């Protein structure tokens, strides 16, 4: 096999791998979550489980956001063990994963791991989503 054929094969493989990575890490629409997401409010989707320690720590944060930002923010929890299709649709690699959606249901940011309330509010603000 000639050098140019080998180079062509490497280029094709690199492009294919890049396309797969881009598809898995790019913004995703909110269609994987319930219709409440597109109610005209920004949404925080927490993808986790009831058994992992960081996910359990996030429960208090989610409750605080639900209580403090009623009618300004949808907060949803998806148990990845009970709903693996939604986890797959969002390309979840690690739990917990928080997906930040604007009022139109477009992903504007995501985070993996524990994320305190103040940092969540700052992330929305940093991405142009006003909750006040």
C-alpha cells in the first residue's frame, strides 16, 4: 500500500472519529425530557441516580432551586438507571450531570459532578439566562 493511501485512510478515520466526538459533545435539544421543559422557562435537568453519593448531595441543591425559583426555573431529575434512554439521548458519561436549557429548550451549558446552588445560578447568568 502506498504512503498516500495510508495517509488517506488515516485522514478518513480521523474525520469519522471527530464527527462522533462532536455529535456526542455538542448541544442537544430538550426533546428527551418531558414537555414541561419547553414551558417558556429555563430548565435544569439533573441526570443521576438515587444511590450515588454526589447525586444524593445534589438532592438538597435541586430542592433549594425548586423552592427558591418557582415559576422562574424548571428543575427536573432523571434517574439514569430507571430511564437509560434519556441518559443516552443526553450523552451522559458521568453522574450526576446537570444540563442547562434556555427558555426555548436549547442546551446552553452542562456540568458533571456535584454543583452547588450558587454555581448553578452563576452558570445560568454567565450563559445569558436570567432567573431573577
